[in-house]
C-alpha cells in the first residue's frame, strides 16, 4: 500500500508562480494598511519639528501660564491660556446643551421608541452629523446670536454663547448614537428582570439599563468633548478671533482652532514665529484630543467586553 | 415606600404608586419625543433658512460668475469647480488605499501586535480634529514635499480625513459576510486572493460604497484643513482644464493650480459685514447643504436596500 | 497435522483480526484514501482526534457516525484542509491519497491543490449570492477555464449529475437564493461535482432539509458513488444504514469501530458501538 517515504506527487506540489502572486498581493495590501500608522507618525513629526523653534524661543513657563496671547502684535506674548479658556468655555456650553438632549434621545430611542420611529429618527441623526460645520457657523452668527440678543440686548456680535449652543446641537447626534449603541447592547434578560417586577420603561431605563451601559455612555460624553474641542468653523465664524482669557460666555474669545485659522488666512511667512506658533497651538490641541480619544475608546472597550 | 404589600387597604396605596410611575413614564416619553422632534425641526429650519435666504441669488449666473468685490455680481464658479477638482483627487487617493487597508485588516492580517497597531491608529485618526490634518498638510505637503498650495495638496489632505471612514466601512461590510460562504469558495479550490476578489469584495461592495459616499459628503463640507493649507479665498480664475484638445489630451497642470472650494467661499462671504454678502453666503450654504444632504441620503438609502436584499 | 492446525489457527486469527484485511480478502476493494495515526489538535489545545485509522474505499460511501462532539466533522474537514483557514490548528499523522500515495497533510502540499481533488458539501446549503450558472461555474473559473462553450457543457453536466438540471435549465441566470432549501443543496452538490473531484465530502448534508428533499439527496448520493468516492458525516443513524457501504463509529475523538455497514448495524464487535446503535446513549 503506502510506500515508506511517500513522494510528493507533482500534481500536489506547490504551484510556485501562483503563490508568488499571492504573496505580492498580500504585501501590497499590508503596505496600504500601514498608511494609518504613517499618518499618525507624520502628524506627530510635523507638529514637533515645526514648533521646536517656537519652544526654543519661548519659555515653557510663559507658554503655559501667561494669560496673554499676542504672537502677531508688536508686543509679543505667548501664553496659551486664553486660547485654552476659549476652547473650554465654548465646549462647556456645548456640553450643557448636548449631554441632556443627547442622553434623553438615546434613552428614548433605545427604551421607548417603536421600531418604526427608531428607523425614521436614526437617519435624521445621521443627516445632522453630515451638515458641514461652516453652515452651523452661519447659523450661530446670523440666527442664534440675533435671537439671543433679543433676550439679552447687551450681547456682543461675537460671543461664546451662540456658538456654544449651536455646537451643542451639532454634538447631540454623536452622544445619542454612541450612548444608544451602549444601551442597546444591554441584554434583554436584564430588562426582563425589572419588567417582571412591575417596573415601567422609564424605571427600567434608569435603574437597569443606564447603570449597565455606564461605560458606553461615559465614552459617548468623552468623545463628544473631544469633538467639541477640535471644532473649528463654528467658533471661527461666530466667537470672534480675539484671544481673550475669560470664562464668561457673553464675551468674545478665540479658541485654539480659531487662532490657527486666523493665522492661516493671513500671510504666513514660512519659518517665522507666527507660523511656528500655530504648530505650538496645534500640539496642545492634539494632546488634548488624543488623550480624550484614548480615554474614550478605553472606556468604550470596557463595555463591549462585559457581555 | 417601604410598606409591606398584601392587605386590602394597601391596594389603594399600590395603585396610586403605579399611577404615579406610569405618569412619569408618560412624561418622559413626551419629553423624548419633543427633544427628537426639535432636532428634526432644527435640521429642517437650517435647511429652509439657507434656501430661503439664498433663493434670490440662486440662478444660473451665480454658478457661472466669479466672486467679486461687489456682492451682486459675485458667483461661485471658481468655488464649485475647485471643489469638484479637489474631490476627484480625494476620491482617487482615499478609495484604493482605504479599501485595500480594510481588506488587509479583515482578511490577511494575523492577530498580533502588528494588526493591533494599525487598528489603534485607524481608530485614533478618526477622532483627530480636521484642523490638525491641515497642519500636517501645511508642514508636510506644502513645504516639505514642495507641493505648494494646490489642488493636489487639498485633495491629499481631504483624503486623509476620508481614509478612516472608508477603512471602517470596508471592515464592517466584510465582517457581515458569513463564514460559510467563504468556506464554500475555499472548498472549491480558490486561493485567498480569488476568494477576496470574486466574493468578499463583491458582497461587501454595497457597504463600501456607502462609506465612500459618506466620506465624500464630509469632504465637500470641510473647511478648516483647506484654509490651513492656504487655499485662497478670493480667486477670480479657474485652474487649467484637465482635458485639452492637443495631445496627449490630458494634462495635470490643474493639480498645481491655486484654487478655492465652496465652504471657503461661504466662510469668506460670512466674514464680510455687508448684508448682501451674507445672502451670497446663504446661497452657497444652500448649495453645499443640498449636496451633502443628498449624498448622505443616498448612502442611507443604499445601506437600507442592501440590508433588505441579501439574505445569507 | 500440527502444521495444518497452525495454519488453521493463523487463518482464523487473521479472519478475526484486522478488519481491513478481512474485507479486502473477501471483496478486493480498492483503497482510495486512508488516514494513518491521524491526530488533530485545535488552536486552543483540544486534542480532538486521537490516532484515527480509517480506510476509504473507492466508489463506495463511507459514513462517520457518533454522538455530538465525537470529532467526525473535524475528521471530515481535515480531508480538504479546511482547518488551515484558522490559525493554530495542528495536524499530526497522515492522510494518504491513492493511487499516487500522497500525504495531503504534508506541509509541502498545497491545500488549494487538495481542494481541487477533494470537494465538499456543507451542512447548511451555502450557494454564493450569484446566479445558478455562476455558482456551478465558479470552481471551473478558478481553474482558469473561461471558454463559454466548455463552461456551458460542464455546468449542464454537473446540474444533471445533481438531479437539478430539469428544474433550473430555463433560469440559469436566476439568483441561487430563489431556490428552495433542497434545491440549493443540490446546487451545492452540482458546484462540487463540476470540477470532477475524486472524493466528495458531505458534512451532514440533509440535516437542514425536509424529509422529501432528504430522500432526493440520498438517492443522488447512491448514484454519485458510481463515479466517485464519498465520505459522509451524519447524525442520522438510519441514513447511514440506508446509504453507506462502510461505517465508522467514533466517540470522543477516537475511532471505536470500522466495518461494513451491515455488520456495524447487525453484529458490531464492540460493546460501545452496540450501545450507540441501539440508542442506549448518544
């Protein structure tokens, strides 16, 4: 029957040419996959190298503690705090709007809505996400601010309240979809335990579903903060572009992003300190959003592993 | 409410309790509906306001005029041509790379640090603010690579933004393909690439297309990164045409030209104090939002019809 | 005299000894394939198959029976190197294909080539979301066949071989999913047939089908065995008794008994086999 050392028949020996082509294709695909890594590396590389001269000229202490930012004026000050305060204030206002609205939407869609309503609303949320931010900026400046001025006539044209509110509306779909995903992932068996005891949908949502989905909901908030911090056009159009160290919403201010845009609109002499300052501001922005993103993803992973 | 339930005279207490809970339930239900309704209405108001404000300007001249110092005669010719050309570059860069990356991650990559590294990077890149991409493009494409403030640079920048969307859409679409279909293809003697090309890609195409459309819709509306690389806001000329009537019939000079795009034009007009320019901005905004809503709508429709068609 | 006695004793021993030898002496069956000391470990370390030695006779139907988890599907899927698709699985031992005496588990052997000689029909019908024609033609296209006339002929031949031709000949371009469950499974059989395999592997092919469709497939298999060798895993003992020529009873990763089907079901030599057959457990 079988020989002592079975010879590999020619028909079953590896087809060398076919395998060569397969390997080639695999390598080409792998290089494409590496692009993502390259881009991250590129971002870090550029931000660091272009801002290095800036940090050589400006002390870290001044950068982090001074409350005046005037790199392009006669008297140059390089404190990043005004830009940070502008960013945080506007994002804060946005969150005050978005967190309640987004959470309520998520709870409603997950626990109350019929299949039909959910299928109609989810596309609406997606469309809202697709609206370009420059359009939101238009609204903040020409619709919301005038409306607010009717209530509070002393409100300046450029303020932080208007763009804050509009940014909040823009962020609601982000919070709603991530939080809703988290809540839908809670198994039905958990809910049935509550319903069986006579709880209403609202009680079940609050006492069972939301606690179970906490990490997902928190992840949604964190990602929303990151989105708000990185937003550019709404604030560039409606909050003004004057750096101003304040947390008062009725004043105008500039965010980190708005500053970068304002410099880019002007004349950028390659290599001047004005040019480098936008990269310095960019590093701060990148660090803020990156840490939030990593935190948000880590929190989100915790909820997918649970079940 | 810690009374022990069971007695006749406690029945009323229970009933009152239940009534209260049901009322709360109903109230919340109304609140939820109200919130969602407001969001839908907000979207509608947004859309209508732009259209109504910009309506007077929406005529053929608007699309065929260049912007000018006087608001009345200004048009968006250079803007929409610029947008179209930039999007062409974006498409041809982001789609092949994104789909290839998605295929690699789902079909070829072995579990381990390498695949994890790529995955983490894709997830992070999706959350990077668009203006950071602008900074990357400014430092790298414009100066380091010397590509200048051109359509090519803008296209590359926007394709970086679009890349994570395409990769994620491709991966999701591929993951939806059940294992036994793949096994059937392998069992018949197909190689890995044959299974990928003849089966996986074809079945995933719908999902991939959805992602591409959403990515392109986002690219149309992106302003910040394009401003950062230095797109000019007042352009009264068009880039050279790609198709010429002398051999070799296609030239690439347009890639290097200065340009502007629709959202920047809108931004520019909003920034002017004169109300007349604001009307122009509204009209431009209406064009942009019609395009993005249309594209997103098509993508949603596409996803819906795919789900209905394929029953594994 | 003593010599004669010795001879008788040896002869009788041989008769009751290696079952394979007994059968071969009786009927001169041709061996198509055999597994030798075949062990299999899953990626998580589970020792799923322990020292399996099963012969596969040419143009016969061999059935693998046994309770859930006994390793019969694992064994079947080793024949066309399906386990290669998932990282970490380990083959140990040999599965020899005759007449060229090739060990298909050898690392130097390309699994693609193996699958071109040995095809598989799965438990749940899994046609491609393509037309009926394309489903059957795919295996040929993968082998580089693109001549339309040739493809048309082979598709028709395969569909006839699977007893499906008459039902679909007028709608070859229809989507395969429009067929009923039984038709889809016959389509999968046609797809597997189109490439002229030497061995066909069936993994519980009728467990997802209704009784009428089941009868159709069983009749089909009895026809098919005239041209090729069949290895079938089945949960349904009656099915094994109905259609197979040889049966192997497996339990917890080991092969307990292998014999002609009639023998297994009427006078099995191992107690364990008898218990399973009579339904004492399983």
